[in-house]
C-alpha cells in the first residue's frame, strides 16, 4: 500500500452562522482503504465529507489528493478528481430504468440519439463486475428493493471510475441480507483498489469490512484506531468521551 494518502485534509474549519461545525479537523484516507467515520449526530461527519465531495466549501484548511493540493467549489470538481458520494436517499429516478439511472445526464450517443444498446451493455457489465444480481437493466428502479436500489447507486458511482467512494449511512434502512450484500460489494470495490469512507452508526458493519476507524466529536478529532487493534467498546468510549478523557482514565 502506498504511504501517500489518496486524500488528506488538514485543519479543516467550517461554520454555519454562529455554529462551528468543524474545528481544525484532520483526515486521511489511504489508497484501497475502507475507513469508518463515526461520531454522534452533531459530530461533523457528513459536513466533513460534503466538503470533500464539493457540496460544501471549507472556511479554511487544506485538501490534498495524492499529495497535490486541490480546491473543490462544486461536486463536479470533486468528481473530476475521482471522488463520489452516495447519499442515504441514493438520488435515483424511480420512474426510469436501471441503465438510464446509471448513465443519467451522460447517455452514450449514436449520432443524435441515445445509444441504448451500448448503455444497457455497459450497465450490465458494471453490475456483473460488482456481482449485483438483477434480472434486467431495463427494470424500473422503483420496482427494486432498497438493497438493489443502493447497488444501482454504487454501480452509477463506479461508472465514473472513482478513486474514492463515500457512503453516508449505507445500511441504515437495509434488511440483513441487503446489508450483507452491500458489505460484500464494498470488499469487491476494495479488491479493485477503490478507497472507501463509510459514515455509519452501525459499528458492527465497520468492524466487518473496515481497516481503520476515525472518531469525530463536536466538530473535532476525537481519536482513530486500526480495526485489528481495537474493540467496539473502545470506539464507543471514544465517541462518548474522546481521546483525552480515555487517556486520563488509563
């Protein structure tokens, strides 16, 4: 694994009016790593990742991609550098089919018309690579289960050939079988070298597939641990007390 982080964020600050959402946060993500990002509901997890994905702009701080400083002013800027974020609602068009959703707004063309055959072929190829089992890419998305809709959202992200995928509470509304399939998909993405950030309250999911876990508390770094060197109980204590409080009690 390369020693240069694929993403590094230094001293990130973000306020919304009088509310300080992020206060000097540092973040790093290594190539091919699955990082769990955890904390309570006001910890700043989504805000930090929305800055990385270009949805928010930081007030101050630095962001580096593979050692090069970058500036994201929009989600397209972030996407152009290989970062995709998948939100809880998946942002899919239910009345359109799977293939159209995967290539929404960038449908392959044959002269003046959409090249449907190529679009369906490429969509099926991506789904097969991710081991997503759907009867046909012509199915309407609204007819799919929550787990399969999420698989389509991930497949759409993969179609951009990303270096980093951010998943925001990906298992929150999934059944146990769908959660299992999602975690398998994350491991499949890792095998292809895609770095991933999973924002989640479900520590068991992070411990199943993650390499490292990072804790935020009230907009600040509260500690991080390698998954193999920690326990769920220790992470819970970090979420509640923070690194400083833990050190004082040891």
